[in-house]
């Protein structure tokens, strides 16, 4: 599933960048598809030896294939392109961090824990997803009722009242769930849900900025009525990184 999300998000990201930076549209096929596969290698690497094909771990496949692309891809890019624009390379590196690394870190949260704390491998990823769902819903409801102050010109429908209300209610709900299930401490649940809600909103604004620069309403139309991959996973791409940092430092 995450492999599909990775490649789908990459296709949409490259189309968006090509609209506001026409030079990116002319990158070579080796660059265009090579960077997607290189990003996919990150996903394989972060499976932490939990998934295998026969006796070969996906982590090893991701690592050695990634090393191959790190050596070969820059050479191919220079050979295929008469003029290598630094800006195009930077946009691809940003995409690598924005899409593939973010998904890879989310997978790492799912596969990182040993058996004695295996429940965390389910609890933390689900906490992120539920926090984002609750935040979106509550921010919309609170904003519809009392929202008056626009949060950003990027997304005029978002308000400060709705955003703050969404974050606070998300923390409250997740803490209640943590108290009832005892799967994680209330303090950690509160911090992680708050981080997910805040950074998820930032991720939504970031993707809205990309779409505004490209002059489009949706990043894609793979899901009629819901937009594309980036439209569905923009919040997760940001939230997973910052929750991963919290987990790495605190837990």
C-alpha cells in the first residue's frame, strides 16, 4: 500500500512542480523515474528486517539498491541532460524528503519495536492516523461554529479558532483513549497527538501552497471527489516525521 502511495504521490508532485517550474518538465526519464525508485528504496530500508522475500530482507534490498542509485543516478542525470539545472535537482531532493522519507519514517514506527513492546508498533501509527482524522473533523466543526479569524491566505477556509479547537479536542480525545486502553502513557499520548494535529495542519498548508503555485485545485484525480494522493496524505507526510522525532528522543 505504501509503495503505491509513494509512486502515486511522486507522479503528482512532479506534475505540480512542472507547472510552476517548466524546466522541471524537461528532466530526463532516468531522473524522473530513478528518483521515484530511489525514494521507494527508503521505504524498503525502514522495514527493519521485519519483511522478507524468501530469505532476503527488504531492508537489505532497499539499502543496496539505494546505494546503487546514489552512485548511478547522478551520473545518468549529467549524461542525459545537456544542461543540468541545480534547481531541478533540489526539487527532486525536496520530494525525496517530503514524500519518501516521511513514508519511510511512518513505516519505521510500525516496524521499529521489539516483541516486548510490540503493542507500540500498532499504537503509535494508529495514534497518528486517528489524531489527524479527529483534528480535521473537529477543526471543521469548531471553525464552522465560531471561526472568524483566517489562519492563512494559503487556505482561507481555515481559521485560528477552528485550528486551535481542533488541536485541543484532538489531545483531549486521544488522552481519554490512552487512559481507557492503558496502551501508552497519557502524557506521551497528549504530546504525540498534539504534535500530529499541529504538524498535520502545517502539512495541509504546505500542499495547498504547492497547488496554489501550480494553479490547480487538486493534486490529482485518482479518487474522484477526494483529489489525489497528496491531497489525502499531505497531513500524514508532515505528522509522521515530527512524531517519529518525538518517539526517537523521548520513548
